[in-house]
C-alpha cells in the first residue's frame, strides 16, 4: 500500500469539540436530561470505623420533597459477583448498604431520595445515624504493613557495605486527591431488567462490567454513557460506590436517580494517590557509577482492598547498576481504597530516585546531568531487553541548551536577587508505554463523510480530536468530514482511558479500521469497469480529500461519493482492532523526559515560586502537537501541585479528612504557574505500536516534583525529602 499523505496527523489543530465545550453544549454526567429523574444525596459515615447501631429517618422523611431514605436496613441484597473485567484491586470491595459495618470515615451509610436536589441534601442532613465506634487506624507510620513484594538482582546489601559513597535517605509523600473540576456524578435508569447509566468515567466498559457484576445481570443488560469528562486524572478509572448507590436507588424507586458527589465527598467517595514512606539507600564509586540501590516502600491501602501501583520498575531500569533490592509493602488502613493518579507509581519513584541522584551529584561535585549520563544503561537491566527507543541523552542535551543549564551555579545559595534565592534543578522522568486490546468501527458514508466509533473516553487530553486526526488521514478525508464518537458501552470495546494508553491502543484500532475501509473502497474502484481507476494497482492508489487517485497520476481517480453512488452502496464499514503482540515482549517500551525548573525562594519567609519550567520529551510520534503541548502544561501544573501544594490531611483521631475542600486542599492557581516550555523530540517508536506513539498523559507529570525539589536545594541548600515542600519546612 502506498502510504497515505499525512495532512491532519502532526498538524497543530484545535479541538474538534472546543466549540461544544465553550458554548455549554457538551453534556457532562449530571447534565443529561432524563425524564422523571429524582435526586439523591448520600449520607456519609461520621466515624472512621465501627458499626451502625441506629438510623433515625423521621425528620428527613418529614421534610417536603423527600421521598425515601435507603440504608442497609432496607436496601435490596446485591450479589456483588466477582469481576475480572474491572480495575478492582484484590480484596473484597465495599458493598453499598449491605451490612452495618463502617470501614472508613465518609463511607455511604444511607441515601436520601427527593424530588429536588435541595430537598435531598437537606434531608440527608436530617438523618440521624447512631454508631458503635471503634478506634480507626489511618496513620501509615503507625500501622502494620502487609508482606512485601520483592525484587532483587545482585547483592545490594553487600554492595552497599563496600560502596565508596553511600547514602541512606527517607522520603515521605503526601496523599493527593485528583480534584477534577467536574465532580463525580451518575444518573441511573432501569427499563425492566436493563440498566442505563450516565456516568463520569474513564472506562465505560469497566463500569458496565462492574455494574453487571454488582447487580448480577449480564453485561449486555447494562449501558454506560459518558461522552464528556471534565477532568479525572485517574479518579474515573473505577466504578465507585456512588454509582452503585444511583443504580440501587433507581431500582428501589422505580425511577431514574441522579447522584452528584459534593466536593467534600470527592475526598472519600473516589480514590487518591496513596501516601508513601520510601527509604532509599544507594551506593556508588567515586566517579559516580552507581553500584547499588535498596528501596523500601510503604504505601497506604484500604483495609478491604490491596491497591498497588507500578512503583518498582523505575528503580530497576532507569539507571545502570549491578545490584538492586526492592521491598514494596502496602499498609492497610481505615480509609477508602486509593487509585491511580497522574503518573501513578512512577511520579513517586521518580521524586525519590531523582532527588537522591541530585544529592549524590552534589556530594561528588558532579553536574547532575553528567552523573545521569554516567549511569545510562545499554539495555533494560531488569529483563535484558533492548529499549524500543530511549533518547534520554538527547532530552538532557536539548533541555540543557534550551533551559540555559550552563548558567546554573552548582554551589547552593550562590544566586540571590534581593530577598529571593534563585536555583535551578532538573530530573529525569519515565513512564512505561502501555497498550492494550482495543476495537473501533469505521464507517464511510455515501455522502463521503465517515463515522468512527470506539468506547473510549476523553477526560481532557483531546481524544475526540486526536482520533479524528488519525481517522482523517487513514481515510483520506478532511477533519470536517470525519465524526469520531466515544463514551458509550455500545461502541466497540477499548481499554481504560488511563495509563497513557489511549492513542497507542484505540488509535491503532482506529487506524486499522480506517485502513480497512480505505482499502475496501480502493478495491471496489480498481475492480469496477466504470471507474477511472479500473485496472490500476490497488497499492498505487492514495486518497486525498475524499478522492482516490493513482499516486503518480493524480488526474486518474474519482471520489468516494462517486464510487459508492454508482455501486449503490450506502456505506462501507470495518471493525478495526489492535492487540499487543502475544507472547513475551521483544523490547522494553518506555517514554522519557528531562524536566528543568528554576525557582525563587524567599530567604526569610520560605515561600517557593516556580519561575520557569521546561519539559523535553521522548514520547515517540506526536499525533497532535497543540494537544500535546496542552497536555504537558497540564502535567507540569499538576507536578507543581504535587511538589509544593497538594496534601490531603487526615485527623488520625477519627479518620476524618480535615481539608476536604478546595479552599484548604491547595492546587496551583494561575499565579503559581510560571513560564512553561515544552519540547517533543521528533521521531516515532516503530516497535511500540502501529502509530509509533509512546503515550503522553503520565509522562508529562513525572519528573516535575524532583526537578522543583532539586531547584529548591540549589537555591537554598536545604534538601527537603517530603512532599509537598512547604514554607514551614524551609524555615
Ligand atoms: Mo491516569 S492516572 O492512568 O488516568
């Protein structure tokens, strides 16, 4: 096949759904207009652990508009079948209103259904719940850990004992909450045995499977619709209890029910990035060649599910060294279950490893980039596989040049402007290139337009736009002629919209489906005696603006419309698919970055201001440069949050989250966001997937926090090993 001309892919296009969003026509979960809907407000547990002893609903029921209060006392028993087709971690998931147990502060204990939202909310405040409270355990440092997951190569302990340079460092990272702009919400409606749910989710298929399992009905009986997601950062990767509440209440009421979590409820109604205590010991020779690292990682999970994330690979393969040991332990606490958030695992590992590398560079008197160059591996030392592509050295070179790294003074506290100490720091980041089985349906219509459908999501990165770009070029159509539809479980299945795998997975399926349709059309033309293309070699035909022509003879051709009309075809259609090659991987697939930060720290007040940031990314092919830049800005802003602001605080006396609101849980605002530059290295990763992409969403967040921490050290001489870095810590 002649390669299709690439007109849309690689072009800095604006979002195809931008107008819908700014005119309010993009409908988010709670905005769908469902006839006869009633409103539900969840009553949260006021204790951190124990039993419900009484529920007094009289005042609530007396309130005008309140229709019903549902709790474990009268809720239908639900089968809660096991579910392999979900993101549920191992364990026994929280069962909504199935018993009197309270497992964490904020757990749903009842729901008030009313004719208006106001009546439901007020009704919820009138429900009196009595408890038999037990002591809850929410402190990572006090509780007992599970058995560790281990990794080892060589003998890290022996190598550490004999290392010329040794460091033993303990890091702590705060719990973070996703805090998307749009609150989580669901509307559920039953039609006989069939359930339809409008949900905020990053995975309509996962939510479909989970609701089917919870209610003991076939997956085909559940439809999940989620065309727009107002940010999620991972929080939409699971079907949370409130979605079950909506479906359960809709069943009890025999009416559609809407549940919207309040901002406060988002702190325990959905997951969070778990807090870590992370000890890293490292050894090197005097020239900075690493000899060993020993990692001990303790992370929060809930008492009822064991949530884990990919915290371990970075320590195994980011740098070359013969000896590595790792022990990763989860610590069950009386909290709700954590979930992946912005660069999960890797962001935390990168903060620790990249902070430690900066400390080592300082101790050895080496430039931090030079230290990293000395430890570049030739292959993935965790499995002996060659890298598909790894251009971290180039990221360093380009980044150092563009950021003006040569202006950095290695001696901390050596640059001052009035009250402000100025410093520069950098860090490496990496994220695995994930890709997974996906399908997409492509349909070329008689009018020369096309519709492409997949059960994917768009939580903000611009899936609608980037998939349209892929489809447009593969079909040889303009962007305007292609409609990409997503967010409906009736569409062909896709993996979760997370782990930065959407373009590699769904995009490859879209490419396949559109390639098939284009080839069907070309075959039809070259075999059609009435076509100007009759007798041409199919592989010599390309399509541009909906017109097929012989590549080297553009005059010889015809349009899709002409072809389909003459052949009385209403459409051509194909189901595209992508699956990862079966069997063992042949390469080690990762995307990389070098992230640079310049900070100013008020010498007397300890305030940190990020002045400039640069990210240089080895992310494979960039489908949509404008979206990719936007993605990187978002990732860096999120990284500034993790580095300097975001911290979910728990009162360990009763497990209550103290700052469950956006006034006290700090996120970066415009005034916190500096001049941000982003550079994507040109190129593609031909080994990773048919599109040559390596994933962006996580990568752009990872490495930001350590770059800032290292800049703070360069500015002040203070090494802060705890996130967020606060003014208090710097005083
Ligand atoms: Mo991302 S944390 O996988 O939504």
